[in-house]
C-alpha cells in the first residue's frame, strides 16, 4: 500500500494556470497590477453575480482589514464576530485597536447563533457600547442563517462583513455567499477551494467601494504627478502573477466544488451505519455548501469510548492528515480578555469535531486508504 501523505486540502491545478502566468512573464506584467488582475476580478464578478464589484487583494485577512476600515471601525469600537473561526477573521479587529465581542454558534450550520447575537448586542447596548459592525463567517463552506442574522443586523444599523473565505461557490437560497454583506471576503490561500498561492478579494455592491478598496490597497495615493498622501494606505494589492493562477483556477472551480461535495458524500456513506459519528451536512434545501472541508462530530459515549483524537491518531499512523475543528477565538489566549456570549455550542464542536481529507484531488485509492483505516478502528 502506498504511504504517500493524504492532505486535508492541498492545491489542485487545472492546467491553464501556467499559460496565464507565462503570458504575464512574456509581456513583463510582473507587478501588483496588470491584465491578469483585471481578468481575475472580472471572472469573480461574473461568478458571484448580483452585479457585484471585486477588488483582488494580497490575502483574505487584508480584505477583512480594509472592510473594517471602510465600515468606520477604529480604536475603542466594538465589533461583533463569530467566535468559532480561524484567526484571520478576527485579528484585523485587533489591528485597528477595536474590541472583538465574540458570539457562539448554533448547531445546524455551526455558524453565528441569532439568539446569542441578539443577547450580545443588547448587553453591549445596556453597557453604553453600541457595536459598530458584525463579522459573520460561512465556516467550512456552510452558509450561515443569512436571513435571520442580516435582518437583525440591518434593524440595528450594523455594517455586515461577510467572511466567505471558505465559501466560494456556496449558496444560500440560490444566491452566492459573499454577496449578502456590505463587504464580502474571499480567500485564495494555498489550502482554499481555489488558490492563487496566496491572495484574497473584497466583494462589494458598488464601483465606488471597489475604487476605495483599491485606493487603500495601493498606499492611498492621491491624484498628483508626485507621490501625495492624505490618509493611511496599505500595500495589499494582488500580484499579476498570482492573479494568473487565479484565472486558471476559475476555469475548474465548479468542477472542484463537485469533487469536494463528492468527498462529503463519501463520508456520509462511510459513517452512516456507525453509531456516534455524524457528518456535517446541509441543514435544509436553502443551503448549498461547497464542502471546502468535510467534518465529523464524534460522541465517545455512543462510539464505545472512541474519541475524535483516537481517529486523528489512527489516520496519522497511516500518513493521513486530519485536524480538530477551529478552536473558538474566545478560548485562545490572545482573545481571553474580550467578552463572549454563548451557551457552549462551539466549545462542544471543538471538543468533538474533526476535519477529514477533503481535497478535490483525492483519488479512489486515497478514499480506499481512508475507508480501510476508519473501518479497522471502528469495527
Ligand atoms: C483563510 C481564512 C481567512 C483568511 O484568509 P487569508 O487569505 O489566509 O488571509 C479568513 N477567514 C477564514 C474563515 C479563513 O478560512
């Protein structure tokens, strides 16, 4: 049996990426602007629909930073955010000297709980600290309860920053994730559903917001022949080389989503007769997940004592990568001093959850190795 490493989620090139990169070299567009940047933005705009405008940036984290700035968040402001996420979601709140107010998840989508959100908001207002913005996440590609969450945010004038870094291609009620918020965030890091090796994007409803984003991402240079600056800018634009990879990846995005969804179906089948292990699936017909990562919950009371850590170690022995779910931010040392509102849902998910190999490039032989390993442990 082959013992090559099976990764959780690794880059999967479609084939034409090199052509776009070669063209960038051939035409000497080796810079953070050029035809691939414009072309990649166009591709993303067409893909997302809703007449959105897209600014290609150096990372998803940079996109969140620029979204918070444009939402008017500054030192001392409070920002409501989903605690159950990757630190790239929340760290930009700290860059700005603002305060993250962390909120629990609900068990259907594992994303922000509308009830806890309401409690958090009302408690902050009681303390005289009305939050300025809301940072939501479609974690693992699963859309959150958009209607409920956005109705609440709009009723309370909260700017919505929609972290869709893991959810390119996912939809809620037929509409693409990343087009619901005042600012939508995408990531093309190496482990995401498509990659530019590293990169991100901001999705916004108007051309003015896109122009403002590009302005801030290119050192906020005023219109003058010399370099003139009236506000703080950043060096956050995407490279024309990276964007070339992105253009190639866009050609295989839907195919790769189908393959990731196939991996999810594989796990549903693998675990369907196993007591105590449940696969994270869409809670209803309104939700369509790209299943960026497939994840399971392992209840040791029902599995006869087998924990998610037992499964992780058994896979590791076979050179198969798996990983616990994101550790909630309010449990991180860095965030332990900030407020948290919840009832233990995301803590439970972290305790029992495991992400399994989910890449679009996994072979039948890889699936067989995973299946054999799991069955050996559980049967
Ligand atoms: C990857 C990711 C980010 C950050 O994107 P980068 O491109 O890696 O900076 C933000 N939020 C979530 C949920 C992510 O998974």
